[in-house]
């Protein structure tokens, strides 16, 4: 299985110390150059951890070969992630940004957010609880909708 990771979700997963879950759950993790450059820029949250994690996972994307619909307002990382998804026939795009999720859906891409990853990891028995990891996110600069967090904790039975 191939998963393409976008910046916001990748930073969130790193923040809650879940990078190891990605390959365990999905196998191959890839990011386009623009995502790598965004998350590894000096001074960005989790930059050092992500720079080490992304070694060998960065793919160059030819945007001229990909036709995407309804992408206005998206950044280069999101656009390249969607193009890489299509170019590699990926199975899933890890993305938290709502606008990017809607655009991915419009373009026929399967998506999952960083909180969905936690639910799946708990379901698969890889982690005992998600509350402690959600708290790490809440204490960081990452923004996740409080109603979504509450709903996810309910789904997890926590």
C-alpha cells in the first residue's frame, strides 16, 4: 500500500510521535518535494524529526502531467501531494486541511487525517489509547477542530 503525506498531517503525526505507525499500517510512505521543503524548513515545528524520517521518501513531481479539478486556494505541497498520489497510483493521502480534503475527494483520492490514523492504530492494536497523543497535539501549534477531537475520542471510547 502507498500513502502520500501532506504537510499538516505529517507535522501532526510527528507531533504526537506517530511516524512509526505510518509504515506499520501502510507500508510505503512518500512525499513530494514541496511537502518535504515545507516541513523540513529550518525553524518549523518537527523539522528535525521529519528531515530524518523522510530520507528516501521524497519524490519529484511533474505537475504538467497531472490534471486536477477544483484546486484553487491550495498550496504547492497539497497540489504536489495530489499529483504524486495520481502518478504513483497511491491508495491513500494523509491530509488534515479541510479544503485539501475536499479537493482530493473531488479528484477521486482516498484520504485520512492524522486523527483517523490514531483511530486505525488503536483498532489494529498498535497503540493502547489515543488521548495522550491527542493531548500532545492540543499542546502544540497544530490546529484541529475541537469538535472533531471530541468526536474522535468518543469513537475511540475514551
